[in-house]
């Protein structure tokens, strides 16, 4: 995971698995389990994603992004101290979440990246595990943001609308796929949904591993044809290397009568959606991502093929595009973070912040002890307010070792 920008995690998750040879929805007989299901694991919530602390073969350490959009488990074994080196690129191990262990899970080795980032990003908890259970994403409560193996249809009543909305689905996809040089057979894990985008119903796939709702380029072109604001050239990092995205806002995103207004939608080209479309054998125009989902307590009852959305009565207010106009980059000297990107036309640019400037603290909070998700979260805020940005080494004359008050901008003004 790169520290180059906040969307690096999301797009690593988004493009981690290339499956296109499938269409066979046959499944395995399920995993053996032991322990108490439904006990929350320690978690982190950031960039609209949920990261769960897990153990592999009894060795804790790494955090996995919980990703319905990945049909396999990806694990960086180096993130779990004491875990013996895997015997092969693909191996089996026991996954423990909270007090619940799923035995003999197929695991695929990959390099998690992130260097010394204390987020300790160690891979993906994929749909091939979750499809056997009921799972919950509680974005508003980071201490219990992910639960695996929920009791039968246990619904929350505190802090959410009751009963909420229920959407039924049939799992799709599966068959033969390929991860790097490994050919594998995967079960059906894709959750299809109809998402209404600015009044047009489109076929989507639910993807908790996408920080933003992602749409096909033709859909994006239709949205932006009216001249609404967009942010181009957004740097992102995928397992295929660095690329860029374009982001705008949809006036409305609606699922089963639940509507989010002025939601960010992103396009990164169509290769990923084309691959999923081939897998599920019908058109796919988008991925419903975390910026929509985090407005709700999300319960996915895989055995009963039901998605429950319970809107928070006090919804999260985070809009990751309302922020001071920079992205964080990896530090090269005394401090962990630098300015990785400065967006044109923002107050950050006017205040002469430049790529490579060291960021020491935000509003007095030192960044060096923070993981990349926590550090990035300090850049967001209410448009028109300011953050006090303390700099170390800086490019512009007179800015080194000073504190600059920088306005929070809306990088994508509402349509």
C-alpha cells in the first residue's frame, strides 16, 4: 500500500483480483469453524473502508481490508510476526476474527506494502470466506466495525432506523480465475444490485473494498455532460501500478429507496468492470462503494441472500473530498509524511504548499505516530474552516518550520 494518496488502499482492494474465465456458480461445501461467532474484532475505519485485526494460524498482527469485491483471501505473511513462511504462493491457514476461527481457508500470498506504516495493511478478507456467514459493517462504531458470523438475523435498534431496508440477491460469478500466475477455482461471491444514478437504474455490484462508488466511463461521461465539477488526474495506486482517476458527484444514488445526495462517483476506465461483467455474464455499470455504504449499518446475510441497510440516525459527516487541498506522501527524512499532491485552485496552493514539503502536525496533532488512514483523516473538515498545518522542511522560501492556516476546500463542488 502506497502512502502516495488516500485512495491507494481502495484501488489496491478494487483491482486485486482479475477474474474473467468464470460464470460457474458452483461452490464448495463450506469451512469448518470453532469459537464464538459475531464478536467484533478490533478494527480501523478510514477512506470509507473497514480494516479488521485478524490472526493467521494463531499469529496476530496484520489488518485485512474487508472486501466483498475480492473473491479470494490475499495475505502478506510478513505482517504476522512468528508466522512461518508459507510453503507456496497458495496455501491454507486458519483465519481468526474476534473469537471466531475459520479453518483451512485458501490464502494467496502477496506483498502488502506500506513500509513502516502502523496501519499494518496485510491484505484482503474476501468474499469466499464471508459467503458462508452473516456479516456486519458498522462504520459509525470503529471499535466494532466488523463482525463475522452474526447470530441469525440479529438486527440493531440503537442509533439506526428500524427496520431499515432489505434487498434480496443471488450470488453471482465464480468459476475459473487467475491471480498473478495462479489459476484457481472460486465460488460465486458477487452481490448484484440495481443502483439508481441521477434517475437511471443501472446494474451494479456491491463492493465494500471500493472507497468510492465507481462507474463505467460511459456513465461518467453522461453525468459530466452537463458541465458539473469534476476532479481529474486523481493519483491512485493499484496492484497493476500507479494510474489516475476522475471524480465527480452524482446528484442522487439510490438503492431500494435509500438515497444519498451529492455522492462522489469515480471512473478508472472499464477494464475492471469488463472483467467482472465477463465473470457474471451480464452488464455491470458500477461498483457500490464505501462512500454510500458508510451512511448505513450494513448487514449481509449471505446464507439467506439478504442485504440490510439501516441508515444511521446521526450519519457520519465525513466527505473525503472536503479537505485541505493536498494528499499525503511518504516522508524521506525526519518525518513520516510529506505533501504528495497539491490540487490546483485550492487554498493550499495559494498558501504555497509544494510537493515534498514535510508535514509535522495538523492542528497540533503530530503525524509521525499516526498510520496513513488516521493522518489523512486530519485533512478533512467543514468547507471554509481552517487547519493549522505545521511544516518541517519546505520548498517555498520562508515556509520551513512554520505553521500555515489552510482553508478546507470542496475539491468537487456539488452539482
